[in-house]
């Protein structure tokens, strides 16, 4: 990428030294201080080439050149630009050939162009574009001065002034390589339909320097020319008389001749852009200029080392192998547990002794797990799994509160697993997640810990979500269930027979819970206590009211069917109101999901596609602190949004 830089400032200084009659607003004002000017920078892989324009008439000392890049000194050499120049230079003359140029103006324009061609350096390729009623490329950029002079001598006038299209065409034929400039001469306003904004945008994007000479212009026409010059990082030069054109053209040519080509070696760093500063001794005074520009085309390859040093925080290879082995064992346990889960659930439902031992004297589910492996069980895959379950059961036996909590969550979620089986499955998931984090992080312990935490929390959260969905389904179908029970009672069935009707004709999870009520009732638990256990397991306040109504009816008498119908109507109205509130709060909940999930999902995306960009977050202690604070803030924000969007009915 090449940066557009200034060249007209040096031209202006040259004009002042040559005694030009009038330039822009400079007539009657002090002349600018002489200065050097960086006009073009050509980046490279290990060196950068710079064109610098020095004040006209000043004697520059190439040996005195110094170059710095972001404050770092660079080894540099300078020479006068000549035929052996490495940087290509191109100038396109865009000349107004409208009828308004007739007479002395046209003759002066041809004379000025001739003076330019006779003084411009030999290495500068010159192109010529004329614009009037039509835009014509009369000469592509060439070093053949005779061909260019023949074009100038053959210029003719016509009606119209397609100034904007002429500038666009001149910028186009200037090419894309080296220092490129366009010198525009015009004495009238544009008569085409091409908007000025389109021209300025194209000039800015092309990187071509545009200098404009306005011949006897004023008002809006002059402002349009000034806008063109500003878009091309050039300068508007005002010629008050046709005779001044030759002086202006010669000054621009002199500015091209007063250039130095500087070659500077780049430091062995990967910086592509920075502050390039050049200083040269000119006429006994040290002049300097600076530009923020690109100096390197590609990032240098890193210097190869004999052996790569171990990265800070990397996990040793023996630990990685041990983690792989442990994870393999855990995954084997996970697979065998999944394969035998259905058989274990079926065995437990069919074994009468297991059913009886699962309930205590008050109808509460006991949490203890019996032995899975009999003495002398061979160490087959099934035997290893049985011994692992026994080990998990013994570990839970020392913490009855944890075992009861796990059993309660499993019952609420409707999973046919014992606490020991679930703990074994949970451990396998945690180890597998830790291994996945270890592999994704290429041995980084932070991702190992993160994977372990996610693996430990994920199954527990899954149990909660599954139980929550099951409870919501239970509450949603409760009104229809009570109506079905009331219909059974009105048909002459007893309460126990109406519960059996729900088991046979109801939908899950209500049918499964009522099936358990019948089993408990057959084992000696009262029907009211068994129903109360359902309300406890499902955390259903509505069903607890139903059980309370049944108890009251059993004590004082009355029409239970009518009572259940009344309760069903009340629950149906509550469910309608609950769904209505959820619909109204859907936007808030969706916003909470999006805002809460966007940061981690985007971080995961960056880890997958731009790992080097986010790796400091996982390899630098400061990144760990940032991740910790971000996690805390994200958790607080998610909790805040969930509370704001939640409405209890």
C-alpha cells in the first residue's frame, strides 16, 4: 500500500523563489519557510525507498541524511533522482481545451506545457489528457518527449468543459506504481453531470497527487478546484494572467527535479506502519519532515532457534499422557453406564425387594444403594463397572446429605439411575471435559481447569433443567388431570380407582408419578401421604393445594368431584395467566439469553479462528485476571437480567 503525500508545498516554495506573480492566497503574503517534503514512500520486505523534495535552489547534502522509524535510527543512503532511479515517477497533464481558452489563454497554455516538457526530468513519464465537450487521452504516460510535444502542438478547442471526467481519466492512466501526480489546468466550471463528490472520492482512493492551476477563476468555480486539490493532497495555484502559466508549469517541473531518493534498511521487527522521519542538511540548515506511513510489505519470518523453549504454563508430557489414560478409563465407565442404564432401571422396577427397600416406614424414598458386585466378581468390563459403582456407593455412604440431594434431583428429573451410578457418570463427564480443554489449549492448565469446572457443573445443571421442564409439564397438565379424576368420581369410582385411571390414560410425567402413588399405597402408605410426596418431589404448590383439599374432604365429607372441578377451574385460570405473563416477558428473556450468551460464544469463535489474538487471555496472568472479572460481571449481569424478566404468578 502506498501513501499519498505532498508535493505541491515544494512547488509553492519553488514558485516563490522564482518570483511567480500570484499563488493562491499568497499574493501579498509572506512566503513559506523552505522545508523538505516526503512525497512518496515505497515499502519493501527489508528496506524502504523514500522520495524527498528539497527546496528549489537549496544545495542538499546526501551524506547528511538520517532516517528514523518510530524513534529507531535506520541505516540509510541518499542520492539525487536520475535516470537510474528505482522508483517510477509519472505525471499526467490534464489541460482544459474548451472554447473559453481561445486566444491568449490557449497560446499561453501550449507555451507552458512546452516549458514543462523541456525541463521535466528524463525519468518522469508524462501523459496528456484534454477535456472539453469530450475527454480524450491524447498520450499515455511515456518518456518520449517528442511525441508528447507533438500532442501539445496539435491541441484544438471545442465546446464544453468536462473537468470532472478529465480529472478521473487522468488519475486512471497515471497507473498504480510509483509516485503519481496529475497537473490540472482549467479556466471554467465543469459542465458534465458527474458529481464532484464522486471525483474527490475516486481521487482519494487512487492515491494520486492532484495539483490544480486555476486561470483567472473566482467564486464557486474556484472553490470546486480547491476541493479537487485538497482531495489529491495537492495545492491550488491561482494564475492571475495567462503569462503566469509558464512560470507555474516550470516550477512544478523544478520540484520534480529537486528530489532525493533515500534507501533505508528496516529494523528486524514486525511493525508494518509507523512514524517515518527524515532529516537532511540543505544550505547549511538541517531540515526534516515526518509522515505516518507503511514501510513494510510483509511481516518478517521469526528467526529459527535450535530448539523451542518450553512455553510458560505448558503441561509436561507425562502429565498429558496420564490425563489421556485417566480420561479413557472415565469414558469407558461413561459408555458402560449408558449401555446398562436401561437394564438397571428395568431390573430395579421388576425386583420386589428393591422396590420395598426403596421406601422407609413413612413412605420416604431411602437413598442407600445396595452392592453392585458380588464377592469374587471377575474383572470383565461388566465386573469393572460393578466395582466402580460399589466404590461410588461407599463414597456416598459417608455423606448422607449429598446422597439424599442427588437422589432427590434424580427423582425430580425422572432418571432411572441410583445416586452411585449418577456420581460415576458425573465424574466421567468432568474428566472428559478437562481432557477436551487440555487438548484445545495445547497443554494450557487454565483451559484444563476451565474444562474441569464446566464438566463438574454441566451435569448438575442438566439435572436441574430436566427437573424444571418436568415440573412445568406436570403443572401444565394438572388441571386436565383433576378434571379426569372428577369425571371418574362422578362415574362412581373410588379415589384410588380414579388415580389408576390417570395412570392408564394420563400423559407423562403425571402418569408416572401417579403410578408411584399406587405402588406406595399397595405397600401400606396412605393415599394422601403418597400424593403429598408427589407434590414434594415436583415442588408443585398447586398440587399441594389439591392434596390439602382431599385431606379436608376426607375429614369433613362433601362432594370431592365438585371440589376437584372447582380446583381445576382455578388452576386453569392460573395457567392461562402464567402463559400470558410469559408471552409478555418473552422479549426480556430473549434479550437476557442473547446478552448473556454472546460474550462466551464470541470468545469461543475467536479461539477457533483467531487463537493467536486471544491467547494472551489464557497464557498471561493478567489475562486470567481479566477472564475472572469478566466471568463475575457476566454472571452478575445474567442474574440481574433473569430477575428483571421473571414474574411469579
